[in-house]
């Protein structure tokens, strides 16, 4: 069966902003985009070697109704939550947190200088899972498999399966309803790569170093640009004279109403109002018996 190559449909240039206590970010996917990239709600890149840009971190704050994925490329962050859990994230580590019914946590830098670089992704939960018990999983860099590519470069498989010509490599994240792919890819100069995807999936590619040729056209994504790829079951990517590093994100859309307000993502305004009441009343994290 012939593969249908996805084409570059939308290009988003990251917008500089701040969040937490003055943490400087580049925001690629925003809730203000009205669920255009269902089920992806938010994607931020944080990158700075100036301590003033990140030292304030993200003190204690609540979430309900979705999952957060934190992936570190450089530096160190400490996660704490109301359940008494602690996670120490270092370069190459991933935390996949399912806020669901409610979690209160903090994310603070564990360094006073040097480069801090990573990504945070918000992935929506289906309506029937939004009020389930919260949980999270930490994955050390050594637990994330790496597919070495024949012509140089590699794919770090965080979630989903990379189906290569001779092998299938599965990431450590499993059991997620939207069946996400989360790959961190590095390509050498003059290298081609094809990644099979489900035709129904929303597919995003974010380039954080170099330039990347998308599909069979002459359209490039440059560093700091995010592209949505549509209309097929195969992603075709290539580099020219320079190497490139980028994220490939894919997941099944939920096709459900989305109402987002601050740290809460639900299906209706009434559910959002309930989340705020629960937080004010101190019961956001209390599950019914």
C-alpha cells in the first residue's frame, strides 16, 4: 500500500512570554488557539543560561483535567506535590504527570546558574478520565530507548512506537487513551527520515535546532517554528547542509468540547467553576469515597 506523505499545513512561530514567577518561555501551542491542535493544549520551551530568567520557578499551583509532560534537555528541576512525592529531573529525564481529579505541585530549579533547557507539554484527557485519581511517572534518561539511524542521528522514543525498516522501538509511556507519540529526533546533515503515523492523529513537529525540510515540497521549518502536518500516514523529513534537532508529537484528537481557565482544563464552564470552588474550599485533591 502506498504511503500518503503528510504536508505542512500550519506554521507557528513561538511567542516569548513569562509564567510562574518570571520564568521566560517560548510558547508554541497556547489555549488561546481554541483547541486547534486537539488533544495538545499547550507546548512551552524554556531555555536560558541566565539565572534571572528561571530562578523563580513555578511555586505550588493546582491542576485538573489533563496531563503535563516535562522533558529536560539541560539543567535540573525539582517536582513536589501534595501527595509527598518528589521527582528530581536531570538532562534527558521525563516526567509524565496525570493531574486528572486534581493535583497541587511545584516545579523549581535545582541550580543557581548555568543552562536550563526543556519543554512542557499539556495533553488533554477525555471527559471520562478527567476526574480519575491523579498519578505521575518519572523516567530517567537511561530508561528512554534510543533508535540509532543508519545514516547518523537518532530518535529518543519517549512515548509510542517508532516503526523503523528493521525494528520497532517502544517508549516507556504506555496506557494513554490518546495513543501519543513523543520523539526527540536528531538528524545529521543531508539525512532523510520517514516516520509512520496513524492517519487520524494530530501531528506536530517543533524544530529547536537547525532547519528541517517537510514532505515532498521545498517548505522548511526553522529553529523556533512549530508545524502542523496533515493529510497522510507518513511523515517525510530531511536536512540539507546542517544538522537538525526537533520534537515529533502525535496523538488522537478527542473531538470533545474544551474549556480552559488558568490551571484547569475541562469540558464545560460549570466544571471549571467547580474546579475553582474545590480549590478554594481545599477539596480539589480529595477523591469521593
